[in-house]
C-alpha cells in the first residue's frame, strides 16, 4: 500500500468514526478527492479486513452510505451500556402504523386511518418525533393532504440500504411477528433484525 493510499484510508476511517449518520460514497469521494468507485473499493477492503481481524465493530453500507456499527452478536453488551435506565418502546399501534407507512408510502393520514380503522394522528406525531417518518409530499387531490414516508433514520435503524431491500409482499397487513421484529429492532441500542413477512396475507 502506497503512502498516498495509506493516508486516504486513514482519512476515510477518521471521517466515518466521527460521522453521526451514514456517509454517502459521493460525499466521501469529494472529501478525499478520489473517485466514488475508489471509495467503494476501499470500504469493501476495510470491511473485509475488520471481518478477518474479528473486531467488535464492522463497516456496513446502510441508508445509501457507510457507517461503523457494533456487531450483532455483541448486542447484549451494547444494550447493557446503552439501555441502562431506558425503557422507551413504541406501542403496538405505532409499530403497526410504521409498517403500513413503510410498505404503502407515500401515504396520507386518511389512507392510514382507512387501513387501521382508527385516527392515526397521535401515532404519526410519535413516529415523526422519533425520526422514523417524514412528510414526503402533498396529495394532488382536494385538500392536498400530507403524504408520509419513512426516513433515512428508519433505513439506518433497520439496516437497509434502500426501500427496495424491504421484503417483497403484495397487499400488506402486518402480523404479530412483524410487529415484534420491528419493536425489537427499533428499541434503543439494537442493531438490524431480519423481518420475515413472506407468509403474511390479507387479514
């Protein structure tokens, strides 16, 4: 490895270490003054090196960017540190609404109410305050209702690079197993969890 490459890798590690959100390859390329393809290559090599060395952290690509995160098998230790005294959890109603938004976005408050059969205003406020959903547009119809969609924070927490990585399903009604997986994943301190919804059917 040349001196220039070594310096670039060190700079890449330093940037990712202090980043609070996943950093897109294009941003890293601009900061490091190299091509995006070179950023992708270096990140892949770093991720492989960390895996081989058996570190307690890993370099992953989520929400369209790169970040460091603790390894899933060390979650009990991280949880012990992060969750000390914290019990904040999303309600079943919030988890169900979040699942509906994730699979039906962009979706309006009225459409969510039609699916769930209850007024979702309070739940939507909670999800927005937690940073899991954002206003993504306006319905072109009468009243121009706000349209909701999941945020980059949702992708990051779920360990997804894009919405295309959500498990494919047809008409989606979240079941108990899906809500449990969401609840476990979105608890503070937890990393990505696999969600198997392939057996879900209309209820």
